[in-house]
C-alpha cells in the first residue's frame, strides 16, 4: 500500500514508519524540515496540499512537542490538523486517515470520559511529571476526535490506553478495545502500538470509529 506519515520523526511515528517498511509497504515520511532527513518529503499536516495525492492511507502521528511547555503552547495543533486533513480528503474520498491520539477521551464508565473524572486534571501532572496546564493538551486531543466524528471521511482514531508511550519491545501482541479505557496497567510500547496501527491499515476494522489498544500482558 502507499502510506504517508506525518510525524514520522517522533517516538511513535518512527516506529510506524519502520513497521510499514518492514511489511513491504511504499512509505512516504512527511516533515516540515526535510533537510534534517533527506528521505523525508516536505509537507505540513496543517496544509497537506498535494503531498497526499495518490496515497491509500495517511497516518497522523504528529505530537505537540517533547517539551511539556511546548506541548501546552501547541495544543491546538491537534484539532487544527484534524480540520486540515479532513478538508484535504474531500477531494480524495478513497484515501483513509489513521490518527494516533490521546487516552483522555476514553470512557471509564458509559458516557463518562477519563478527562472528566474528578481529580484527573490534578492527578495527571503528578503522574506524568508535567505542568498542571497539560490538561489542555488532553482536551485538544478530545476536540480533534470530535471533529473526526462529525466527518463523513474514511477516518480511524486510535487512543492508546496509556498515559505515556515509550520505546520498548516489539512483541507483536496487544489488547484491543473500543471507546472504553482498558485498565491502568495497559501501557503499550511504541513498537506494539505501531503493530496495531499497521494491522488496522491492512485490515480495516474501525472505519469512522475510535478504538484503543493496550499491552497484552
């Protein structure tokens, strides 16, 4: 398949790129600054333009920056990217978009999302070691998901049941869920998250739906 990846230099994006190449797909990595890696093609997720022409699948694995303060300042990148990609796909109805988002909008009980649980906004900084304002990043992820849900494009949104995705072992196994948070011990490695993304690309099971994955252990 012809796959384009925004955010291919990030922890998750790098592993999605490697997994796609491992499986023999034709992959294009997009970057705003391709000079950093000559294998990358210049393109901005906020203005994809003609860069995504001819692709079967576009993957948005862009994050808002490794530095927590930068992430807070750039939180609106997520909903803005959703709007830009959905607009670009209006002229490309056969192209799918697979988005790697956040866990905060997963449900802990029917209709009740993790981000709305009492104490979540206060507990998140302590858990992840980030400023209190980091909840704005979580809310921005949720806003992006809401924009996809209002669209009739061929989108899929993946919310890992993990607070923080780290490099680790590629086991090739994971647990699969829908809109509900799996559990607090469901941390999944970036490598196995990439496996889940490519499995969904190759065998779509969640068109116009959100799903979650967690560690198989």
